[in-house]
């Protein structure tokens, strides 16, 4: 129990990447944080993720930049090939020229390594308590505090609540209650050891093969000792949002007509995880009194912009900056935070939908897609990415000022 002189902690629903990043941001503003994590132990599932310069700016702002950098693999370029005929649609160098432009690198990393970096940072502060096996079920608030009841009937009281409880957020469900938009696109993810990965695809690059109603992604992880393999296809089934084990037979049945070089990717993994994907329509209100949403709870998106985790970490930094700006007034800070974040994250959600269409083009649309970037210089690619990768802690609140 808290005595009268000890301030209440801030409650965090969810101990994933967004929740731990937000916990770190809050400790930097002097708060104690209590993380309520539904899983029996703190951790992450998944495989590789991509980190743009914006993510490294955010890691630095949270004090875990070196931890994250030490676990990442730095790519030489991003490349897109047509999966039917191997045509190189576009290639973007991510070496010295890219780093000079954006102030930080492009990298790929195992999702667990991002989570571990944030967890270590949170534990190092001594200000973050993590309660596992605690799924949020109900929320009440008054003028001064928020009380959360978990599925075990325990009450947790705090001065504010951050709903960082992921794509199926209970916090969002209580305050917004909007439906998911199931895409019908299914994503299979796996990690393959280097010794089992084709030599002719062992590129130090974030690589994508785009085909009709499908695409394949691969890139190195963990010092190049493993490779991340991701394949996406339009399902024949009526899909429901969720994750389960995949079947080799199912994934192989979808990739007819693609070139042998790309096709070998789907024959590699011994086991797959299968995600049926969804997003939600962007909303303009995330904050409700002393409660706000963050990460996938606020703006669940498809994977096509490779920015889901990056946006959650940006949210955390922006929330911390909003609190600093208004001297830790929760209601004002939550309003400033959402105004700074709504349009940027909505752009990711909507751009993701368009990018999915572009990747999966067929017929004449495919030919148009393959012509889009012909002859484009690195500088022109970088100009097009400025809105995304130019984000940093010094400009994170600027959208709220217009």
C-alpha cells in the first residue's frame, strides 16, 4: 500500500516494446512506473524487425541507444525485386551517405533484442515495477487517480494509465470500442540459421521480392548468424485476427509462378508462425482524462511500412516530452501528446495499406509499379523518406503546434 506521502505510480498496461519504452520515458520525468503484463513472464514473440534512423533517435532519447546499437545488424542497402522475373525495382543505399543525411543508420534486429534493450534500461532505473500474469479487465478514474482491475481481481491504483496493451487492447476496447479491419493478408515469419540459408541470397540488405498477391522479405540478424524470413499472401480463407503455428503445406500452396531464386525462401524454415493481419481506422482521440493509448493500442497498422515498433518508441519519447513541456500535468500532456502523434501515425497506417497494394500489384499495375523508381538517385529516395526518418526528439511535438 502507498502511504500518504508517496506519490502513486503511473500504470502501464502492457510490457511489450511500447510499454517498456514509455516506462523509460516516464522514469526520465521522475515517475515510478508499474507495468501490468498479461503474460506469465516478460518477453517478446516474433522474429526480425527493421529500425529506421527515427528509431535510433528515440533509443538515444530513452538512454538505451548503445544497448540497441550493439545488438543490431547494419544494412548496406534496401532492395526491391520483382518476384516473377527478378527485375530490380529499386535499390536504396543505407551506408555513409544515408547516415550523413539522417543522423542515424538503418538496421535490422531481432524483436527480442529490442525488447531486451528496453527491459535492461527500465531495470537499470530502479523505478519500474513489473507485475506479470496481470491482464487488465476494467478501468475507473476520478479527478486524481486511475484504478485498474486485472483478471485476478486485483486492484492497481495509479496517477495515470498508459494503454500499451497491443493490437487487441483492452484499454482501447473500453474507451473506443471500434472494430478491427481484418485485411485477409496472412504473414508467415521464421528465423533460419546462416548455414541453412541460400548463399545467393546472403545479402547485407533489407530485401523484398514483390509478386501478385504476395511478397517475400529476408535480411540478416544477430551478426549475420541468422536470417529473418517473412512471406505474405492474400488468404483464400475467411481470416480472423490472430497468431498461430503455420503449416509448410499452406505457405507453399500460395507461391506459384514466382522465380526459383525467391521461391527457395519458402522451402527453408522448419517451423513458421502465422499471423492473420488487421489494422484499425485511424482515430483522432487517444486520451480520456488520465488515460491514453500508445503504440499498437493507439494505431495498429499492417507491416508494410516496417514502422510498427518504431512508432511505439516514438510515441514513448513524445509522451515524455509532452509531460516535460506542461510540467507533468497529465490531462494537458495527454492532449499535447495525441495532437503531436495522431496525423503521423495515421499516415503510417494509411501508407501501409497503399504500400501493400503496390507490393502485391499484378497485370498492368505491376508494370506501373516496376517503372515507378526507374533511374531514381539515392538523394531523391532520401527526399521522399525525409518525413519519416527526419523525426527526432527536438521536433517530436512540432505537429501539435500547428
